[in-house]
C-alpha cells in the first residue's frame, strides 16, 4: 500500500504511524538531553498550549528555551555551500515515530 502524501510503502499500521518533521525530532532530542524535572515543570506550565491542536511546533523553542532548528539555507551556509532554492524541499520530509 502506498500513501499519496509520503510515497512510503508499507502496512496499514505503518501508514497510521505518527510522522514528525526533522525540526520536531530535533526538539524532542533536545528535551531528552535535559533534566526530567525541568522538562516536566515546563510541560505543566504550558499544558493548555501543548494540548491545543492549533499550537505550532515552533513555539516549543520559546516554551522550553530550545535551540531553533536551522533552516536548510542556514545549514548550507554553515557547511560552506552556496544557497539552493530547493533545499527547504529536501528537508521537508518526516521521520516515523516508532
């Protein structure tokens, strides 16, 4: 079975899996590197926003004091490569949560 969104082929369970963007994955890894008590306190403090479906993932940066995920252009510049107008598309994929 293939999805029209990702082109991923797999079972129906694979298609129902949660998909995270690269930025969301980066933020989750940053939170895992932090002391549990501090993250738990921030979750309690921001619970209403975190459970609101209209809250953008980018607000995690502010809520938890995370390092912003660099744009594709910023990543290219940091690597000493020239700008690429299609670079953002290359990073637009998702990572399955397993």
